[in-house]
């Protein structure tokens, strides 16, 4: 039995943060009913067509869900919504600021009728405060949270290559929903979760925040290198490939000089004999390292680093990642069905071996509308009428 079997989640979601949260719940066995706009659905369905005609973001965040189309502004749609909530344990939404309240779906509006319901609101800035009504997308929150100010090169900031602010908010929503379900099991009462993308990202920014405490200068933008530890970052080998390496302490510095650079005298060189000194002289030290690595190919560099027990990694591409030997050896790939056929999918990380995660299909738009309506007590004629009136 999966941990969340028997739990029903109703979600008014789009883009990434809320769908990523609810997909984790579905992985654990929850039934997730995804309410989408008739005709177009979640706008993430149209982000791209890279997965055999389907959107990469959508197939990633929406497997194992049921798609119900509903025009939530229609009077009859409200009846459908409240019938769904009669059987729901969790309501998740990341609509535009204030939209759920206008639909009568705020926690305050629902708590008396549905005292066991957990309502999770995901937004850019939270339910109150001067920024409450601002639009918020992933890149905007990366900027607002200060992430861009410390990421990139000295000449130009750079965004994260994946939707890091959405992912942060989605994971806090997911973990707090799990906590709320445990709490409800003890008290019998639901609750409201107010998850802010900004606050999720600021939590993740706490190291650079503390580093810059009391007006101290922040960590400089250092590209793919570590801003405050050196050598720690990418270095080219003689074959043009890049090796990532990282030193953490003076013992590793001594080993690096002797076993990797084959220049043991550098270990006690006054220019480099502490992390602070190496960071200050990083340009000079980088020249020495690049010159030593230029005589080796990437695999030879990594072999030396392994012998010296220096942490290292390949600079993998997406194609390298699909073929990663570690993921293959640990059998981390499986398959899921989509409207465009079978695609590979990563097995959810970190789950216990006592159950298999749910890896059901990615739904087509409106795929489950009629079956869910029938389950709610609508007969064939009533369902046809809902289609005719464009409620669904």
C-alpha cells in the first residue's frame, strides 16, 4: 500500500509550482484531480512540443493525475467543485492572486463546511503584504530573491537553467501538506498552508544572506566556480573537455598539489597556503592548474583526482545524463504512458523500498471529465448538458 492511498487532492493549478507539488503526492498514491480550463487546459501544455509533440514541463509535472475540464466561473461549475470537495482531503491552488477567494475557495470560506480540508495556496509573495497582488513567475522570483545577484559571471547575472523558484515552492508545499495530513490524523482538523515562492527562495538563499550580514559584501558572481572556496569549479583538460573539482580543506590541498598537479612545493607556497589566500590569488592559481591539466585528457585528470581523493565530476550534457552509468546501475529509469506514447521517467528519489511509486500516465486534456462527473452522480444527459453549455 502506498502511503497516500485513499487521499484525494483537488487542484486548480497551472505552470510548475503547484503541479510539481501535486505530482509528488500522486507518486505516493494520492488521487489527484486536476481542474483545467476547457479547450486549452493548463497553459504549460503549450510551453513547447519537445516530447513527441507534448510539452516538456507538462509531462514532467503531471503524470498520474486525472484531467477534469471546468469553467470555474460558471454557476454550474461551482456545484461540481463543491461536490468534489465533499470527498477531498486537500485543495491546492496557484491561481492569480485573489482568484480562489473570488471563487469561494479560500480557507476561510470553506473551513466551516469542510473542517478536515487542508487548503494549500501557492503564490509568488503570499496572502498579504504590499507585494500580494504582484504577478510572479520563476525568473522574476529568482531576481526578487537576490538569486540572480550572486549567480552568473562577474560581468553578467544568469538565471538557473531550471525552474528553481517554482521547484522550491512546490517542495515546501508538498512537505507541508504531508505534515498537515499527519496533524489532521491527530486532531481531526484541516488547516491553511500559505506557500510563497519568494519565501521559499529566500530560505534557500540563507548562506549568501548570512555571508553578507551586517553590511558585509556578498559572495561575488563567479560563474560555475565557487565564490568563496578555491580551487572549486570547472577546469579545462587538454582534450577540450571540462572537469569540475572541489577542495574543502588543507589536507586536500596538499594531496591536490602532490598527486594531481605533481607540484608538491605549491602546498606550502605562501600565495596559496590557505583558502583565503587561494581565493585572493585565484587567477594566478587557475593558470597553474590549467597548464598542468593541458597535458592530460579529462579522464586522466579525473583518474588523478580519484587517486588523491579529491571530489570531482564530469560536466555532463543532457544527452550524457540520459545515459548516466550511475542511474542505469541503480535502475532509476522506468516508463510512463502519455498521449504521445511511452516515454522514460525517473523513479522518484528517496522513497522506501516497501512500496512502488505510482507512475501512471500523463493525462490528455479532459480525459477524465465524464468519468469524474459520473462518479459525482451526473447522468449521461446531465453530462451532455454540461458539455453543451461549455461548463466542461
